[in-house]
C-alpha cells in the first residue's frame, strides 16, 4: 500500500529565502506525482505534475524534482514571498489506486 | 471552464439529519473523486467513479455514507443519518484519465459541521 510522507509538517522562513519541501513515498512504481497548494478554507490548487518518466518540472519560481528509485520528490521555492504562505501537499498516483496524499507542509513566509 | 463546482460551501446541521453534498466536475472529465479532509487524518479518499461507474468505495466509512453519479456532469455524496464525527471538509475532484497521466482538479470543498 502506497504511503506518502511530508517533512517538515510546518516551516517558517523569512521573505526572500529559497526553500525546499520534501515528499517521500514507499512504492516507487508510480505513474506520476503532483504538488498542490492549499490556502486556508480553500480547495487544492495543482502546482506541478511530474510524470514517472520525468525528473523535474518548473513553473515560475517553483521547481519540483522526482527521484523514483529513492522514492523522493522535492519542491523548491525560490525567493519566497509572503504570498507563498499556504499548505503544500504532494500526492502520488500508482497502480490502480487514485492519488495518495501526504499530510502536507504548512509554510509561513514572514515579511 | 468554471472548474469543479461544489455545493453547499458550508452546512451546519444537527445529528441525525440527512446531508447531501453536490458536485459538478469539469466538462469532459471522466473520473470523479470524493475526498474528506480533517486535521487529524488529512485527505482521505472516500470513493471514486470512472465513466459514472463507482470503481472503489472502500474508503466510505460506514453504510451511512452513499454516493451516486447519475450522469457525467453531476455527483452526490449523502450522509444519513449524520453524526458529529462526520464534521469535515468534503472535496470533490475530477480528472481526465487515460494512460494514468491525469492532473487532478479540486473544487472549493463543502465544510460540514454536525452538532
């Protein structure tokens, strides 16, 4: 059974810092991995989708990498801004099961 | 496209009452998912449909929960009777499957409070 873990559970950084969020999964036979952002009281917004054949995806200040063999993904946020404050979740699609989610990392960027 | 649309956004009800949550997926998507989110357990998959057919309902907590998808543009999640422990945010999501490449899109959620 696929399990997804995100560390740390919470992170606070000063504005302008570059930061890395981590996601690990137990079954490396995945189809894709997706990073989401969730603002308080809101739904999940898809940030980046990495297919199993890809190593990374970039969108603006965000870069997500995937290492299937080690069961890890990272989300890199460059030059963080207060508007980046949110909970970031990763989710993995594998086998015949729908996305399995981690519990998220709650990010606070302090101005 | 308007995205995944859920209603109601908020519902407060008393224990024992019936609750019906509604979802309209993105037009053209053929898979629909119902998730429940709580602080303690995070996001849990309740049930998902593919081409309007329920594929896996093993996440549905009890017989009090039921879900239907009568057509490609509408789904309901019903709780009868509701209990305080059902209080959570319920999310609907949709995707276009095929080759397992589908990106999942979420609605804004329905926040349920059962008193």
